[in-house]
């Protein structure tokens, strides 16, 4: 039976190992903790003090040492010689530190994600400058030896939030995009952006026999024609998508909730209707909600009860007219594995 619209409450490594077959997922997006070394709270529940949604604090403890040794021993068989060598090298550089604990956790989980990706599948890892440079090495070590490819480092640039007094403010996230092989799904036409006039001022304006306006330019003996109504495929720098602001109607009160427009671009570009979209750190269920709206199958995993309850409500509201996505009462404890949408 193919995985169909399932939400799992638990640790994603365990869930992936026990519930997902090899090569079953066409697209996986993850937005894991970024190594910010802080806790994240729910402002929406009105509790005083607010309850913790999840933590992004890491310590080198027995669990971290276990994860590190599981990589070195290739427990589960998903590591590569490169990922084992990399983690050994990182231990030499970082010591038995909180950062090594974080990177060991991500290495184990990205390895499982690579296993479940379809041969033509795509993986997006959302990170920020705290650890994106290490995570890129980890993805290289896990994806490239088996014929996978690094395709993009997308810079998502935004203006929201405060400004730093003694540094240039951090105003971008990084999305690493990898494919499992040299054959992958990518629909440039589904994510075209409106053309801006200023970018094309140096081009010649024209109208074709059907009355369609265009700009054209001659380069190396060839004439290139860009139609006004066609739009332009996005580059790897995304400046047109904002973070959710405080009063954004899309906001459900989950800390670090991402905008649906970001996931819409990713899902439209990198999957087909009916494909399975996985978010193994699903939080409030943004990826799953957009996948549902765009006619994809979806699967979400989160270890936080409040995330599962919020996602369940969000998805139920999409398929049940009149249901409320926003919580007014504390959520009931979710079942271990639940399916919020009727088949
Ligand atoms: C940054 S949030 C994701 C937010 C989400 N993209 C959204 O739009 O709401 C990261 C989530 O990962 C979850 N998480 C962290 N470690 C996990 C693990 N090992 N297994 C499953 N979920 C995990 C946390 O509970 C948290 O909800």
C-alpha cells in the first residue's frame, strides 16, 4: 500500500525506518532546528508561562555519543565511507561538543531520508547560517557517492525582524537542494515569476504576428525573445517571499512556521500531482497543507505533541468545510499514528 496522507507522532529516524520503504518518496522538504541553541515557545495558547514547542539546544550526552557511534559503525547501513570519514573529521575539529551532537543527529536522519527518496526524487534542507556550511558537507557525503547530485543552494532573503546593532543582520536562510540521481523532476514553467520592466530596459521591444508583446536581444549571433506574458523562471536567490508577519492570517501560532508560498514554489517545481511529499520535521504542517491543496499525497512526522495536534487541525480544516485551523482550546493528545483526512 503506498503511503497516503499520514501524520506520524514520534522521532523521525524511527518512523522513517519502520514505516517508509526504500524509494517511496518523490519530494522531501525538511525544516529542522537550525542549531540556534534556544527553546521555542507557543505564544498562541495564552498560557503563562508559555509552553515549550520544541528545543534547539544540544548537549554532548549519552544519546549524542550513541548517534555518533551509530554513524561510525554504519548501524542501519545508510552511511557512506564519506559520511563516516566526515563525522570522524568533524569530531577532530569540533570535539565532543553540542555542535557535533547536532550534526550527528542530522547525519543519521538525512541518511534515512536519502534511502526513502525515489530514484528521481528531490531533497530540500532548510537551514540558516548557524550550520548550513556543515550540513552541505553532510549532504555531499551522503548523496554524491551513490550518484546523487547537489543542484542548488537557494538563498531565501527577507526583511522581517529586528536589526543587529554590532553585525550585519542575518536576513537570509539557505535551502540546499539535492537529487537522488541525475534524473529528477523540475517544472520551471510552474514557478515562473512576472518579468520586471527594469531588468529588460536594454532590450528591443516588439510585437509578434499574434499580437503578443516581447523584448528581444541579440547575443553571440543569436536572437533571444522573451514574451511579456511568459514570466521568468526564478533564480537561486528568492527575494519575493516574505516571512509571516505577526498578524498574518496564515499564522497559527507555531514558532518558526514557514509561509505557504515558499512550500508552494518547492512543491510545484519538484513534484507532480499524486507524488508523495514528505516533511520529516513538519511542525505546524505547512508542507502538508500545501501538498494537500496542490493534489499531492503527503506524509508528516514530528515528535512534538502540539505540532501534531496543530497539523491535524490544519489538515482537517482543509478537507472539512467549516472546521477551524486555529486552536482555541489546548489540543488533545494525538494517537501514535494518525490519519487526519478521510480516504
Ligand atoms: C523548525 S520546526 C518546523 C516548522 C515547520 N516548517 C512549519 O512551517 O511549521 C522543527 C520541528 O521539528 C521537530 N523535530 C525536531 N527534532 C525532531 C525529530 N528527531 N523527529 C521528529 N520531529 C523533530 C520539532 O518538534 C519542530 O516541530
